[in-house]
C-alpha cells in the first residue's frame, strides 16, 4: 500500500511533535543512568555575569604585570612561543594606542602613551566570536556569562579570531606542548589539559578555578590590582568600584559590551 | 564462457586480495587485552571502596559516552559534581578523577584501545599521569 505525500507529511509532523524524531544515543544513556544526577560544586563561586576591573594605578613595575601573566600561563599550560605570528596569548600587555585605538589625543601624556595595559578576553555581553562560530565550539555560558571554548568542537576555522576586535584569541599552528615553560617541578600543570594543534584558545576567566571556589589565577596573583566579581550584583566589589570611580572599556563603540573595565 | 581462464584467474586474484586480512591473520595468536586495575592508588583503598564511578559493566561499554556527557555538563552547564546511582559524589574530570585512580594509562586505556584499533584523541590535550613501576 502506497502512502500519499500528504499522509506522509502529516505522519512526519506528528512524530516530530511527539519527539520521536530526535532520539539520540545520549538520551538512551540518560535513561540507564536514571539515578545519577549532576549539580554545580557547592563550593563554586557563582555569579550572573562575571566581570573584571583592572586598576592601572596599581601596576607600577614590570614585575606587577608579569606576576599576573605568569600565573595564568602556568595554570593553563599556555606555551611561550617567541614568533609573534604563532604566539599564544591569554593575558598580555598592550600599549595604549593598540588597546584603545582611536583615543590617541595629540597631546596625550607620554606616561599614558608608554604605559602597558593588561588586556585579556573581555567576555563581552554581545560577543562577536560566538556569533560567527560555525560549530558552537565557542559560546556564551548562560549561567555566568563566561565566553567559553569547547576544545573538542573547535575545527580551527579561525572565524572567531577574525571576529574578535580585541585580538584575544590565538590559534595553535603547531603542537604547543614543547613550548610550555618548565616550571618548578610541575611541568606541565597536571590538573589542566594542554591544547592541540589546530584549535583556537583564549582566556576562560578560569572557569575551572571558579568551579572549585577559587578566583582567577591572575586576580589571585595581582595583589589587588585586578578585581573580579559579579557585575549584576550591586553589592559586589567590582560594582562598588565602578560606581565610585571613572572607568572605561576597550572599543565601546563596537557595541560588544566588554565586561573588563579599566580604572586609573 | 569467453576468456574463461582469464576471468577465473582474475576472480581468484580478486577474492585473494579481498580476503587477504583474514588468511594473513590465520594462526597468529592475538594477545587478549588484559587491562589492569591494580594501580597503587586503587590498591591503597579498602576492598569495599574499590568501585568505579558507575558499575564496571556499564563503564566497559559506555565510558566514552559518559565522558562526552561529563564534558558537556562541566563546560557548558557549569555543573562540576556527578552523583552516581549509589549517591556518591565525584568531580567530573578525566584528568583529575578517572586518572587519579587509573594512573596506568598504558595498561588501562591503551590495552583495549590498541586491541580494537581505536585511537581516541584524549591524550593530544589531556595529560596522562606519570606511570610508576608497581
């Protein structure tokens, strides 16, 4: 008995509505593990929207910057590659003209012109990298607003690098493992994965440390120069500071709504 | 049959080539995989505590799916803790949970993966524990 096109479409429609259409292997797994459940670590730091304030007045010596950068590089096994075309950066120094292009007033003080700013992924409220990712390897986490990377999904197309106006993303042109700095007896950090050739990486606001109840590595190492907290909580430290002092963000004209603020 | 001889010879060569993997392996004893779970970390535990996150039979067949789920829960949903059927809680992490007990990657993971010739890319990024002599 043949089935008419109209009947076939009806059937297909009904089965989709009833959910017969998309039963995956994983749904089956969920059923066998009925008794199991997942939840956030009770000790985890939680926020609606994580944000950071960089207090530039507290960065006085090169050591102040390097402490934060080294802490991050070590915790995340970030390789140090000298070739600027292949380097990997999570948090780094940038001169004013590059960090805040378009703001170079002609008589800007030499001090500000020469001052390196500490820059990192802005974890934008409206992240262009997320919009362009064809595999959803990079995504904005709903629970806390962190712009995350799922390395298993990244196909290395580098659309996100083209989309990010802050240069916060780096591509692994080769296996990063040989370039990971040998730290004291702990090489590489066995608690965190490395990356592999062909994926894009960037700052993740230390999601793995937040899950354990720790603040990001750079914040911990900064001795108060970097403030970190919930931007949606009016009583948080970051909001108190932003409410009382003049702050600015990188390239606000683009509408990406960065969540990393700078104060002097 | 025209050119019967040539066809038959051709057929024989064809069948021979297609079945090559089979008769090439005849008589070769393949060592049965024998994954070991006797790491110092596991042996330290009392007998009653020597249990995996889920039942062994489940882990044997479904560990790859479970790990995929764990990844999504941790990375995408910010859920870090897994409660199994018995109510025990575990941090969902290949490097920091699974491999803390199974510190013998070569005898635990590779043993079967090599046997069935699968090459999961876990260790391209994840760091395998340093293996100690038992």
